C-alpha cells in the first residue's frame, strides 16, 4: 500500500497542482463586459432601461438586474423567458436587454437616490468555476415634472411669421421651449442676450418661434419643458393669431428655361440620379427637382439650425437688399404650367428681390456663416446664423465671397446676385429662418416689430427680474 502510494503520489500531486493552477488562472479570465447604456443620471415616471452584456471569451452563465433604493432591492431582470424585458442578440457574444423603468413599472420608487446593479457571470474550468462581473449606476429619481411659466406679455403671431417669448423654467437644467403644433422651438438662457440685464437669473429663458404658413390658424401654442427622466411640464400663455392672405401665382415653364436650369442642377446634384436629361426627359426631371430636391434642400436647411449659437449675435432691424424690388411675396402659392398644362404646385418660402444683375449681396445682420456653397434649387447659397435659432438665407448667387465659420457684420458683402439653381432670372432669394423653418422676412426688416416683439419683452423682464429697489 505504501509502495503504491509512494509511486502514485507525485503524479497525483502534479495533477492537483496543475488542476489548482488552471482553476486559479480560469478565475482570472475576462468576465462579461457590462454597459448600462441608459438611464445615465435621472429616473422618472416612465423611462427605458438599456443594458448590454458582452461575453467575448465564452458563454454567458447568468445575468440579473436590480434596482436598489433605501435598503430595498427590486429585481428588474433575470436571464430566461421574461414578459417585461426584451433581449436581443446584438452580435454572437453580445446581448441587449431593454425594459421599462420608472415609477409606473416600479410603484415603490420614491424621489431621491437609487442604484441600478447589473450582475453577469460566465462559467470557466469545465463549469466548476464562474467569473462574475458587476456594474452599478447611481441615479436620482425625479418624479416632479419640470415647471415652466411665461414671463412676457402680449404675444401676436402673424400667420407665416415669428414671435418671441420670455419664460422661466425650473429646474434650470432641463430642455425647454415653445411648442407650436408638432413643431418645437428650443429656448436659450436669457443671459445670452448682450445688454438685456437678464444674466443674473439662471431660470430665465427666451425662445423665438413661428406659426408656419402650412399650419392651421388654430394650432395650439404652449411652453414645454422635459427632463432626462422623461418628465414633461407645459405652460400656457396668451397669444393672438393674425391671418395673412398668401398670394397665388402662375409660373410658365418653357423649354428655354428647362434647358438652362435642369441639366445644370442634374449635374450639381448627382444623388438625384437624373443623369444628363434632355428633350422629353426635361419636364419629369424638372418635377423631381421642384419636388424631391426642394424637400431634400429643406432638410439640409433644417439641419443648419443645430449649428446656431446659444447667444444673440445680431442688433437692430435686418437690412433688405438695397433699393430692391419685391418680385414675389413670402409663402406665395405657385402653380406651374408647361404648354398650357398644369404640371406642379409648390409654396415659395422666401422673398425674391431684384435689382440689376450681379449686385453685391450684403449680410442682413451680424452673425456667423454656417453654409456657403451649392444647395440644389437654391444654387449658390449663403446662410448666416444670428444665434438662438435665427438665421438668414441668400440664394441664386453668381459668386460667394465668404466661407463657413466667417464672422460677418451687418452690411458685409457675401457675394453677388445671380441666377444659379432654379431661378428664372437674376435675383436674390432671401428668407429668414427660425430654427430651420422659413418665416416671413418682412417682420425682421421692421424696427418697430423688433422693438415690440423682442426688445419690449426683454425690458419688461429685466424690470421684473432685477433686484427690487421699491419698498
Ligand atoms: Zn425665390
């Protein structure tokens, strides 16, 4: 017996040592990689929990997610069939777990701190050992919707025009603005208006908004505020809407016009897939340009709103192109005819201003160039950002003298007028934009309008916001 033991013992010992080493090394391997994608900071009434678990070095053994608050723990997820959670396989080794999270799905939740804990394991060493990963996310449960209340008075909205509101939002770190029907116009800290004396109150916000020509006169307008947890607050305010008569006009499209504009636009916009249209292809190509390209260009213009500065860069009334003749009114409803047949209808969102050919086109107000180049139906185009979502657009230019990121003062020459893009002759197509939507520029050319709609409200707000010296 002792002989046998003596001969076996070293081998057994070696096996045990190797086994223990393997067991030990396996335990030092890579555990599942957990990422709590959302929520990041706040939890509210109704939100979404999203967690990914990646196990590149083997199979996921178990996964649990729980929500801890005040010493109590509530299980949100355990790997296996689940009614509330959705599990999707994102890659051969990674799953994504999503489910509702918040007061509605966890009624015991109370305002204050809470923690999400995610645990995941994978088994190693022939299933004898597991490696566990754990990830925590500390959150604040906020169940109160943000509050938003109007400060400014007398809001007059012209159909197709813009307006301005001063309001207060608490807590100040939430997203807020003015909602007009389905359109949202974000607000900015009032301290971003130089000289308005509103910088001392962090809860004061200002927002430019508009009632678009295609929106109904009865479209609801209100303030909104929304926090990261999905809590939403709204605030109503008094406003009056004034109807405007939009003009209608008839545009004759002839072969000469088509032969000049259609091939040029087809060349500069290869993404439309028009090739080199000629002859009978010109009318269908024109319709695609007038419809699809017009919509694509509107999207590009909308996208420029994201580049707006959070402070006001302009001062006083905007300048109209010097001694220009207004050729077309804002939101003119146009019906297009070719050889006596109606072929299309579009709304013209801008002003056409004509002087003579190749006149210098000047910045209507101070700001920063956010677009300078070819823009489909608009041809050679410049867009200037004036801050807080207000921008101006200059189209059909024959040449451009500025570049993106240039700071320009009111009156700075941007380029020369022309007839590039979808233009029947040399003219400047000009429009004002509020958060990427075209609005009637007439208001912005009018110093009285600016004083009544903007400056008056800032004056009144600074009187209300400043430290009171009255007894
Ligand atoms: Zn135009």
